[in-house]
C-alpha cells in the first residue's frame, strides 16, 4: 500500500505482532497510572479511543488528555478518532503526541486531506471500517494508509462481544497487502481476548487492540503475555 517506512518509535522486535492496550476500560480516574502500567507490563502501544457523542453514542477524552498522558509513558500513542470531524481538530491530536491517527471512513469530511495532514507531521495514518462498512470504501485511499483497522464490534463501548464475521475482511486486507506490498499494519479492535485473538492473527491481523482483556484482569502483565503467546505462531512478515 503506502510503501513508507513504519513511523512508530518502537524497540526492535522479532515478532510483528503488537498488543495495543486500550485505556477505555482502565481506571479513568487515574489514566496516568494506566498508561504507565501498560508500559511496565509489556504492552507495545497505547490505544486511545476518542469519542465525540455524535459519530458514536459515547464521549471520552480529547487532545488535552492525550497531551497530558504523553509525559507518562514512552509507548507509542495509537489514536482511534471516533469523531465526525477529525479534520477540524487534526493538528491538536498531532500536537498532543499521537504517533498514529486512525479515522473512520464513514465520516462525511474530506478524508484524504486529513490523511495527508497526518503524514505531513511524520505520523502513521489509518482508516477504520465499522462492521457494516465494506472494504471497497477504503479503495480510494489505499496508497495513503499505514494502518487498516477492522472493527470487530460496533464502535462506542468497550467490553462488547467479538464479531467473528469480520474475519473475512481481515483476510481480504492481508491478501491485498500481499498483492500490492507496502508497510501496512492490519489492526483489529473490539472484543479481542485470549478466546478470540488467534482467529484474528490467523486471518492476518498484526496489531491487536485489547481493552477489557487487559485492564479487566487483575494481572495485566499476565494478560498481555498470554495474548502475545497466542499470536506468536501467526506472524505475517
Ligand atoms: C470501541 C473501541 C475499542 C474498545 C475495545 O469503540 O474502539 O478500542 O476500547 O475494548 P474491548 O477490548 O473491551 O472490546
Ligand atoms: Zn478503538
């Protein structure tokens, strides 16, 4: 797809699999602790679910919170903007220190301009599809994508049940990346757990967003290690 080098400031790893801890299900009263804990316990990235109450029926946090959290961890920040107007606010999210910004293809704004703004800041740009959105919606932006994110729940809330019927989409994205080449992360988001992560990996995902399967556990480190072990056999070089 894009052919650009990956822009995540990550330590070298022998595996391509990445576990992105979603703080949506962490203690929202102590997010600084939640991100530091994810780093200490072995997560690869912090997944930041931004919701505006319009694009999804829920509200979370915005760029100021992200900026404040930026000082609390060295892990890459992977922002997932579930907002109707990301283009209007994109500079604020970039300035807040997001290493990647993924927006939704279902929005009515100019998508290409926002993807280009993300690249202009030297960050990774992603597009996300909701469960009912076909992959053909991504086609016009194919060359601009560092991340393709397939929602495996309806966006808006953590702790929902995994939608296995989205796996053919993941498979199709993997097939397209194989065919066209390029550096593209294939990310799954929603209901990813020890019970569901292997089918995501087998379908071709290499970034696994996990909220309740990480922060809902007493031993966060053990939960992350278990997820990582389950996908170890399915690398997609
Ligand atoms: C849902 C969010 C997800 C969510 C995942 O709209 O995009 O990132 O936090 O939470 P779990 O892993 O609990 O489904
Ligand atoms: Zn998310």
